[in-house]
């Protein structure tokens, strides 16, 4: 375990140096405290991840639009998982859907998270003695574990709430079971997060709040109507031989019983005319 940590530390050493340089820039040039420098660094990281976030949003929209069709494939090949995966991959390729794009921002943040962890692990060795390591007058030291002070537990509660909200906003394409699991996981790992430096929890709370704001903006800008439109189209695709396209009812089977009705109407009109002619001859 220790060997693995050392290997990760050596790999992330350049990124750790970059992270420390950014923190020092915000502290020295921006005249921010070390805690607020972490918040500013988090915002900078999320701004750099905006292109990946846009791809994530587009991927989620595509998955949401084609959700009925994917469910049909899953139902059709329910007994053959391998065939179902093959058909889904073929469907993704035909419709230019990249399911992995929804995970790109999270994957990109993992190296940043570990780099900041290594920075804060020996943070007191790199800052002058007596440096202000507090935050909002409640966190006494951002380099200490979150569970070392009562304010850390308050921060952990904020972290758990923000993590659940961010997961709820960014998991719209998941079913209820998957979404519930993703929302419960942060609560399970909160005992592990409590051992992290408080500054790392501040980083995670900031990125969660950014994700929540991003989800609110996305929900306002992106309507949910395309999903309903896709479902209506899929329900009308089987009766392709419908001649008139319907009268807006959306059911291709209704015109069939109505088709024979004009024939009896034409047959009744000649009979009435013949009766009138006979009456005239008399």
C-alpha cells in the first residue's frame, strides 16, 4: 500500500508542483488566504474543464433523447447480455453517442484531487511559520484532518449535502436504482473523507457547488420535451404503411376501420336517385 502511494506521488509530482505554484500565486499576487486560494484554484480548474463539461452535457442530452430506443434494445436482448452490449455499442456508433463523455470531468479531476492532497499533506512545511491557515473563522487549520475540529464535521455535512445534490443534477440519464446508489456512496465514504485535510474537503465542496450551479443552468437552458418527441416517433414507426400520416392522432391503426365507411355511403346515394325517377314516371 505504501509503495503504491509512493508511485502515485512520483507520477503526480509535476502536477503537485503546478498546484503549489497556483496556490502561491493566488496567495501572494491575489492577496488571498490559503483557504480562499484553494477555492480560487478550484474555480480555475473547473473553468479549464468547461470544454469537457460541454461534451458531458451533450452526451447526457443524447442519452436522454435516445433512452426509449436503448430501452427497447435492452428488452429485446434481455436474456443475452453479450448480444445486448454489441447492439448498444452499434447503436452508440450509429448515433454518434459517447457514453464515456459523461465521466470525463470527473476523471480529469482525479489527478488534481490527489495533487492537492499531496500539497496539503506537508503544507505546513512549505508555508512560513504562523501563516493564516484558517477559513471563515470556523476552520482553524486547513492542513489538519477534517475530523480534528467541530467545524470539520460541519464542513463534512456541507460536503455530503453538496455531493448528493451534484449527483442528483448530473445523473438524469440513470435509472432510479443507479441514481440512488450514486447518491448513497458519498455518505458511505464520508468516514474516509473525514481523515483528509480540511483544505481538500473545501476543494471538494467548492467543486460540488459549482456542479450544482451548472446543473441548474443546464436544466433551464435544455428543455425536456425532446424525450417525449422521441417516444412519440418511436410509437409511430411500426405502421410505416399509413397512407395519410394520420390526422395528428398518432395511432396508425385507427384509419383502418374507417376506410370501408365511404363505400356504403356511395352505394346508398344511387338507390335514392332511382326511387325518385320511378316516382316521376308514375
